C-alpha cells in the first residue's frame, strides 16, 4: 500500500480517528475495489498500533464496505454491475434532493470552490492523473451536498459513497465520463448561479446517468468475460 494514501493519527480515541481517516479515503477513492489491507503496514503508515486498525477495519466490514475472506484477509468490496446500478438509482434520489436543497443555501465562496474543483477535474483527466481526478470529483459533489445543510441526508449520501468511491477508480482509463452535450458540472454551476433548484437537481441526476454510463457498460463487459485491451485494466 502506498504510505501517502492515509495520514498520521493522534493517540486520542484512536479507533474513531482511524475509522474516520479510512472512511474519507474510501469516499475519495484512494483505494481500488479488491485492495487488500495489510494491518501491520497500515498501522505503520498511520503511526498507530495494530489494534485500532483492526477495530476500524471490522467496522467497515460490518458496514459491507470491506469484505473479509475465509482466510481472514480484508479487502475493499467489489460491486457488481447490478449493485452499481441499484446504488446509482438511490444516489440519483438522495443527491438530487441534496443538490436541490443546496441551491438556495450555498455560499458564493463554495460556488467558487466548485468551479476550481471542476477545473482541476478537467485538468487531471487531460493529464491522465486518474487518482487526482477521482478525488476532486468527490470534492465537487461533497461540497455541493454539504451546502444543503442537511446532516442526516449527507450521512446517507456518504454511506453510499463509501461503497461507490473505490469503484470510481475504474472510470479510468477505460470508462472516462463522456457527455452528449456540455459537462453536467457546468450545468450545475449555471443552475447555482441562477439559484434554480430544479435545474441543479436535474443536472446532478444527468451527471450520474451520463457520467456513469460507460462505467456500467465496463462492469457488464467484465462480467460477460470481455476485458479491456490494456494490461493496466481495472478488475472487479
């Protein structure tokens, strides 16, 4: 595991802090589906003992974010095409609601940050910096949903992103999001500038459908035994 995937953790309330760091890393897509956690290496990377690492990982296993194999190996859960499609349907409802609610509450500073995150996403995709692209895409969406000022709704969205975040690594390089028109993030920004809740909600819904269309097809192809041609292809 790359030691820069997680940060050092203080000594107080270690399990909760380790859990929080791992939770954020998963939502941001810092781990791929199938990534196998080595407790000793992870403890060294985070500067803690193995006990809080093991406890935090087990919390994530119980939440179905991680899988424990019969050999007691723990890895990031893999999603099937059907699971991804089902979760996307739930995301459309929840994230559409959060986007709609955020439209009249979001600050000008947050809108400016959204513009920066989108620009960073475009630059990362052009530069083939895939990990950065996944991370700034999460920052774009999370900043918008947090602005809804609905903590319970945000918690539900984050719970789904815990399972969905790692899968977004599979967008690149074989399922890079494409749009029939302009990028839906730009439509979101226009809707926010106009303070048009319906436009922002519909743009987020379209972003999830259009931006994830090639990923769903990739998952279906892999399950059908059709693998991408390049050797660095993601696997599920």
